C-alpha cells in the first residue's frame, strides 16, 4: 500500500468510521481482550450489513490498518472504477471472484497469501448478506482456508444490531446499538465436517450470550 493510500485510509477510519460507529450507533464489545494484536489470523463473522467489515476494522488500533484485509465479492466492488479504487485502496479488501470464470488461479489463493504475509483476514462465511439478525448457513470455504493454514487461529465473531441499522436492500440508516462478541480461537483438527460443525456451534453460543429477542 502506498503512503498516500495508507494516509487516506487512516483519515477515513479516524475521522469518519470510528466517530460514526461510536457516536451515531453506539458499540458494546464483549471479550475485547480476545481480539488479536497481530496476524496471521482469520476473523469469522456473521454478515447482515454493508457496515459489517468497517465496523470490525474500527475495533483495531489505527496502526494495524495496513494488516486488516476483509474478504469481499469482486463482482460487487468492481462494478465501476471509483468503487474499485475505494474498496482496494481505502478499505483494503481481498477480492474473491464468486463466478470463477478462470480456473488458472484458485479463488482462495489471495487469502492464503495474505496470511503468509501475517495479515488479519476478515471473512463472512455466509457469503452474501443474510436476513436481518439471522444466522445463515456457513459455506465450506472457511474450512479450506483453515486446512491450508492449520497454524493460523480462526476466531469467531458475532455481531448484533447492524442488520437492524442498515439491512440488506435498505438505503436508509437507522441508528441502532451494536453488540459484538469475540470468541475463542478455533483450531483445525483435520476434518472439514467437524470444523464446520464446531464453528457453527461456537457462533450460536456467542449469539446466545446476548439473550436478544427475535427480530421480525
């Protein structure tokens, strides 16, 4: 990342994202001490809103912004040059081609390379944004990442509130208090089915910690 892009990224998070999350929405982080202080590490979170990635990134010190890499759909963020520049240079996304037209490069190779560089990868295994405040089914890509990088911690994170503040299909922001629950690292034990079941179980347990009423 060039010094200019890094400077612009720091300004964006320091002057816009953090005040927005803390003041306009409000934020309560449970088990903050479990957040990683360095990479490589994979953060696995539920996905309800376009604000999910930047909200998670706002939890980290500004000095770590260079290392934070949220995984995002290439077909969505590459729709026009300005959005592509902003996604790559300011947010720092790792683009994933969900259509996989070319098989010359494995779609997860960018994530593996980022982890080799010691970065913090943020991934949403549900894929696209789900229904407000409802956990969707996790796709198996996260298990392949864990298998390829068995020494890298996989930390589950449950977020509540963003599905109400800015849910899928809505363009109007509704200020709503946010709760974020940080879980314990999940090790790779050599079997995909076991890993996926344990990840889903841990995420449901994190969700249950808040004792939130159902959202209709």
